[in-house]
C-alpha cells in the first residue's frame, strides 16, 4: 500500500507540472492589463489569459489523463487515452442534463452535487481505475475474430464499460460524498488561520513519504471546494482569504530553507566547508528561485530528523501568520521567486510584499534555531564528523570522463545501477521532481556506500522492495539512463 501511495503521489506531479505554463500566461496577461482575467482587459491580455484559464479550468481532465499515464507500468500513451475516455464517460453520464433525462425530472430538481461532477476528485478516480485496467489487460489476447481489439486497444473499451458501472454507483454515492467533502472544506475554512497552519505542518511532515502531494489536492484543488490555486489565479473568491494555503510557503522556501542551508554550511568542519558550501548553495538557490526544497530537506532528513521536525513546525507557523494577517500570494508550481513575481500582478493578491518581511523574519529564525540545534545536539549534518556530501566522496578513478561514459550513460548512473542490483533486482524505475523511486525485488542487497560514491545527494530505503535515491532537479536524465541500462 505504501508503494502504491508513493507512486500515486509522484504521478500527481505530471498534471501539476503543467500549471506553471498557466501561471506564466495569467501573470503576463494580468501585468499587461489587470482586467484580463475577468475578460475586461485589452485583446492581447485577454488572449493570453484565456490560454492560461484553459489549463486551470481543465484540471480534472488533466488529472484523469496524467494519473492514468503515470500509474501505468510502462507509461504508454494508450493508458492516457483510456483515462480520457473514462473521464468523458462518467462526466457526461452524470452531468445535470443527463441526470434529468435519466430521472425523468426537470434539471433544477437534480441534486446540486451533480453540477460539480467534473472535478479533480472524479479525475483522480478515472485515472486510477484506468491505470489498473491498463496494467491488468494491456497484454490480453482475444480470439482471432476479435484480434484487432486485443492488447492495448482493449483498454479504452474496458475503461468505458467499467466507468459506466462506476457511474451507476456514483449516482447514489456521489451526493453524500460531495456533501461530506464540502463539509470538510468548510471545517478547514472555519478553522481559519489555524487550519492553514495545520495544513502547512502536515504538508512537510508527509514529504519524506512522498504523500504531501496527495494532501495538497484537498486544499489546492477542487476536491473539498477550497480550490485555492485555481481561484487565486482566476482572481475568484475573497481578497485576503483566497491563497492562504499557498502564501505562507513563500517565506519558508525563499528565505527559511536557504537560511537553513547557511546554518548547515556554518557548522561544517573547516576542511569540508568548500564542498558543503557548493552543495548548500545549489540547494538553497533551487529553493529560493523555484521552490524545490527536496535536495536541501533530504540533506538533513535522515542524519538529523530533529531539524526536519523543527522545519515542519516552522512551516505551519508561517502559514498561520500569513493567514492571520491576510497576506496572500499564489503559485502554480511551488513557492519560489518565479511564481512569487508572477503572482504580484494577480488582482486578488493581498499585501504580498509583507510575505517578504515575514520571509526575512523566518530566515533569521531558521538560521538561529538550526545553528543552535546543530551545535547543542551535535547533529550530523553534511560536513560534520566526517559526514561528507556524497558527491565529494566519489572514487577519484571515476573523475575522468565522469559526466558520460560509453553509450551516453553517466558513471553516476552506472554506479547506482550496480548498487541497486542491476537488471535481476529491478522491478520498476520511476522518478518525481528530485528523486528516483525504485521498486526492487530486495532492497537488502543494495550497496548504499556505492550509491554515496556515485554523487547522489542521498538515499532512503522505504521498505523491503522500495528505495528512493535523491538526485536533484536533473533526476529525469538519470531515470532515463537507468531505463536504457535495464533494456540492454
């Protein structure tokens, strides 16, 4: 179950990764003319805004297609197409017009829940069901007379049939589920700033397991009626409220985490400062500019879990403070400088410059607490007591031609491939934004020392079959190279 949830969480990254394009278009449009999002701007601004809104307003279908693709074993386009088919079937059968015909009543008497059937929650169901069908039946052979529909061609047919059955069940299940989700959203909204703080705390606490993305769906998208990202970029909702589940992350990712990196560098042994400094500088810049924090967080997560607990608490505090004072900004990918600048032109953003003030305060707090905790409890952060960043411990014999070797495969990838047991031990190769997510036959035979020698930022054994290797933002290239080795 844990492995399934991890794959689910990482598959969510595919549709989420499309959002920065929408944010860029909406940000430029709003900068050109603040009335663009409402349709009152000039022609150029409206043109760009509609391009961004096309993505924001199509999130449910993007989740259906993205999850079907991401959860399929071989990442095949047939799975994505089948996800689209599933979504079209269920949303057409259960839309208010169709329901009125099925129930032989007027449309205004159809349960209001069916007006919201096209949502991310339904998109997720369609994607997961389709992926399960694809993985089970993609190699099925039918009798000769029906051979044309064998294999991958069978999947969209089975998906459509399955979603008809699920649609029948949803006719009875969806109304109470919808009302429960609305109540849950209202409960969180009713907690106000405290709810935002609790969300921030659990958001970071779940990160080591890759499950924070699943939690994000409730607050960022239209599962429980909060829909914080889409409402912010569409400038809908209430000024000072919309964006509260995003705003408090900017001070953490732009200031808090880089300050933590500075504290880690400060406390490294003198002989290690140069190497630790380069690692922390790269990780800190990634956090500040893009909002990608995992390379930095994983540098101390295993060695100093106390710091990670402090980090989770401080994240919750930051969201609580920002929500209390109604300082709001939003992002489409993560809370880094790029998204912050784009969000400044969105009309519903409220006192976003105050987030920079909060950021400076959080930066100081992070540095002081991390610096104190590292020294007081002698925490083994990178560069202390011989705990060196792995990139610095690479075998000198590998430095020559370290970037690439024969067949365009880097020595880093070859070492990782050997360390995890090669073809005989590998079941599945996947990745998220910064980590390889590997399913093996047996993780007990993994040579963790060799992984360190490869230059990877770290690794974490999740179970007897699952391991994660922290690479950084260029992880996709390592994953592709591993797949090449696996196919040879």
